């Protein structure tokens, strides 16, 4: 089990805001890639839902993304999603604060067992990263 990674997350709107792409790369202290993930989020007009296709370890999964209820400013402050494969299920929540930083918590459910924390990370915006309209850098991962 990897407990500490240097994690970067790059998030960028594409096609005039039609899709949001998020790429995450986690490296060990020795600089070896331990996690690589790529997600594409878009709105499905037919079902009136947001959908995500996420790629990791040579596979992909698709799921619905639900926006969290708006806060007092009438803007949503995050989203939830999850995946199911056999007896395994994940539930993730991403929250964005007023500074644009995000926290993400993911839990793993196996059968009828109590949930286990899969990951927790905090992402802080970093300006000036080449190729990223809205670059983000995670500095904590548990």
C-alpha cells in the first residue's frame, strides 16, 4: 500500500467548456509513477446528467457525476461519483472552496463490509503550469 505520493492534478476545460478533462499523476518519493488516471466529464443532453469516463491501468469505467447542492452563493461547490465492479464499489466526493482549492475523499466498499478510506487529497491551484488553463497541484495524499 502506498501511503504518501507526490500527486499532481491538471484540470482543463476543452471545446469551449463542453468537456472537462482531469489528469492525475502520482509519484513515489523515488520519482516512480505509482498512479496515472485520466477523466473526461461532459453533459449528456438526452439524459440531462453529467457523465464521466475515467481511465486507469489500461481500463476505463463510466459513471454519472452528480453536482453537490449549491451553497449560499448559488454556485455548486463540488461533485460526487462512484464506480461498481462486482462486489467492489467506490464513492467519491470532491469539494471546492472559495479559493478554488479542492479536497477529494474516496471510500471503498467490498460486499457488506464497512467502507474503507481509499484516498484523501487536497489540491491547491498553481499558476503558470504549461499547457493547463486551470492547473492544480495536490500536495497531500493519504
